[in-house]
């Protein structure tokens, strides 16, 4: 099974089945179901709903480039 890159000693997780089930109906939402760029765009748009910027991150002494 393939696992994505992880940071530090982050535990491995079996995530493929979760995302397979989450996007199983993706084709029905696409104008052109054979277009991988459209599929990636729809998935990216969905994923970005769960992420945002929090100004408190600027207070962390461990942000990239601060070493």
C-alpha cells in the first residue's frame, strides 16, 4: 500500500479507502469525466474547504525559514 510523505515521526495511516469512498461519485459532478485536470480541480476545491490561514501561525518559532 502507498502512503504519502509524512512529517517527523507521524504515524502511518491507511487513507486510500477513505478518499476512494469520498470521491466515488466524482464523475457525476464532472462535465468531462475523462479529464484528469477537471477531476484534480474538483478534488482540490473540496480539500481547500478544510484548510485556511490562521495568523497565530506567524507566532510559531518553528515556521519554515526561521531556523
